[in-house]
C-alpha cells in the first residue's frame, strides 16, 4: 500500500550532506517527495512510496546519519500521489 511519511530530523543534520544523500536514497528506492532544511536547524522530509520501501528509506537515513541525528519525529499518512520525483526544496 502506498503511504506518506512526514519526518523531522533534529541534531547536527544541516551541512553534512543530509539532503543530497536523502535524494540519492529516494531515487535508488523509487521514493517521491521532497526534503528541506528548516530555519530552526531541523531537516524536514515528506515522502511517498510503498510502506515497506519507506521503512527501508527511513532506516537508511537513520543508519547513515546516526552520528548526527539526535531526535526524529515521524508521522504516517495515506499517500496523496502528488509527487512525481524527489527534490530538494530551498
């Protein structure tokens, strides 16, 4: 089933290649949506794919940036189908 995940990452997650790595992971896994830096230092992700794929996506982010992530907030919702690719929003 297609799902949407809305995630916030807190820690030293800006300036470490987080967004670019997230785009690479999303493209490799066929995940659509976006990632952006927030002014408060967090990184926000809105992503859609099959639920199992999103779980792999989130695991790869967590494992790849475990030294930088201090806290994560994740909300699951039904997919909207509004995204065709995965991009960085500035």
